[in-house]
C-alpha cells in the first residue's frame, strides 16, 4: 500500500558517533546527550528505577532497602555504561533475589549490604583505573573517553641501552603512534631545556606502554601525557600522583583541544585525582562539568608543553 512518510519523524540512537558513516551523519539532526554522572545515576535509581522494580517484582515498601551508598557501589562496580539500562537490570536482579529470600528464608525485610551484593551478584564486575599512590618517574595519568563514559589510564615510559629505537606497546592505533613520535621529536629538539643530554637519544632505546594491552586504544588526546612521561623518564624527575592530563601536542609544543572533557573529568574525580591539566581551547567546556566535580578538582588550562611540564613534574 502506498504510504505518505513526509510527516514522519524517525528517531535513532547511537552510543558512538564516530561509527556512523559521514554521508549518513550529513542527513541527520544530531543531538548530543552526554553520559550521566554517578550522582545523577544514584538519583535516577532512587527516584525511579528502584520503586519501579519493587513494584514489578511484588515487593512492598520497606521489604527491600538500598541506601545511596549501596546504589553508588552498584553504579561504580557492577555497571559500566553512559546511561542506566545495566543499572536497572542489576536492581531488578536484586529485587528477584530479595523476593526469593523473603519467601524461602522467611525474612521480613532486607537491607542491602556489600556481603549480600557479593553473594547475589558475584564479585565486582568493573575495575576502574586507579591513580598512583606515590609520585612516579616515567608514569603519567592520562584520561580516556569511551562509549561507556570516561576512564583514567596510566601511560608508562622506560629507557635502556640501545640504538635510539622507539618501542610502542598496548595495542595503540595510528593516531596514538603518531602522538608518541611527535612527543619524542619535540623532546629531542628541546632536550637541553629539560636537562637532557642530546647524545642520550643515540644510545638509548625508549619504550612507551599503555596498560591493558588486550584493549585497542586510539584517539588524539594522549600527546601531552606521552610527552610528560618521556621527559620524566629521561630527566629522572617524578610526576605528581594526584594529577591527570589530556590534550594533543604539536611539533612546536602547542597543546590542542580535545573532546569528552566532561566524561574524562568524572573519571578523574572518581579516581581521586585533584588536579587536571586541560588544553586552553577547552576552557569553554568547563560549563558542562558538574558542580560537585568542580568543587573537588582544580582545572588548569595550558597552551604549551612547557606549562604542562611546569605543573606536572615535581620540582
């Protein structure tokens, strides 16, 4: 049958914009919805998901109690997502187990705690990146943006006697490999400024590694992190443990803006980071950062590698 589609509005959702072909993107009106913060997820769970799942599973008020601390525990260690679908499934599973416990074990009410969560859901499903406990030489905390939100990752640099080779490991994509080459070339051009003997490059092999080698990584925001790791490694100056950074670097040492600042900031805050170095071009994006993050984290805009190193390396 002929049907008139001229008045029909089609709505599609996607987790990762880069996977949509450019020709199709050109025909879409794209509305960006950033991922929820942990606090927003807890509020959604308390106000909507928990009452809904209690009702659907036949639980009366007071038969199952989950406080905000436990909701936050479920959000952080049993789900990894931008939205709350997995969180709702997890709460639904807890409600079903609660019904069984009430009927089978004759319990009148259940207050959820970590012991029960481990018993019902198993061990923690998600392991987020954790910041370094102490200042380290050659190890820098970078920030990653994924379809699940943000995470932190440690970028490590080491050196040993060799012939001037650069070794890269950790399943890095072409863009990150280029960032490493640019970082090394910048340092070679400015070696004396950072107290590095220029001759060291001829008889030293340098190894850069991004842990979780089984996970492919790419993106234009690891330049400053790699540069800082290399300078730290070659000059034997430690990097501050409570500091993270993001930004791309050019051969002239300029820091370029990046995407996903909100998600990266949330990951840093969750990991206990207190200072984040961001490109000066991303200052306008600070309006999107939740107030609870801005109160706990200091954002320092930088425009050159020299400023990055000045803030990141221990004096």
